[in-house]
C-alpha cells in the first residue's frame, strides 16, 4: 500500500491515518514459514511542526514450533512503528529516517521491514520449557524420564562405590 502524503507535508498538525492487511506468508525464517495469517497494520502519519512522524502497530498471530520441545503453538506478535519520515536526508548517517518516494510512503516495505526485524531468533512455548531428554527424547515438561544421569568416565570408579553403598 502506498500512502500519499502531499496533503499533510506542508500543513502543521495535519494527520493521515491508514489501516490495511499485508500478506507476509511467503517469508521464511530458519526453514519455516510462521506468518500464516494476514498482518494487520494500522496507524497514522502526523505533521508535527514540519516533521512527519509515523506511528502505529503491526500485528499478527504466528504459528511457531518450540525450539526446545518441538511442540507447535501460536503466539501474537505486535510490533510498534515509530519513525520519522522525510522527502530527503540532510546527512547520510541517519538511516532511521524513512524516505518518501516523491510524496508517497511505501507502507508495504515499512511494515515488512519492521515485522521481519522484530522476529525472534528463538521461540519457546513457555519461559520454563524443559525441552526433551537428550538420551530418550521424552518430553521433560510432562515429567522426568527414566534415564540415569551420565557419569563422567573419570569418576566412574566413584560411581561404582556409591552404587555399592545403596544396595
């Protein structure tokens, strides 16, 4: 979606709102495509004394797989938009300012970039997920597995002594 801002560029306190859905289902993250539903973007661009300010939110429900236990789950992802918009840059070092194409703002690009940059590199079904047992593959969230802890080979003789005492 392209938002034409010619009506507000030279009018202080003028505002232009937007709301649209973007399809980001084709984006792949670490071999998966978690964005299966439309991404809702809503917000506004406001002229604050000559400075154009983009504010809003981008949200969607993601279909994820836990990196510890492999369980599938869904989680809402909300990303805040808060940027300055300009027709030209005065210095090349300020890459946080979004440039207009003439008088138009390419919201598809802004929304896609903001959402992709905020994607998590690790997804957990819960903060206290225990994962899977490295030996038997049992889900440790459901309870402990029957595996005995591995003994360091350097301490094997001590482990045998301790096993003898418990009998």
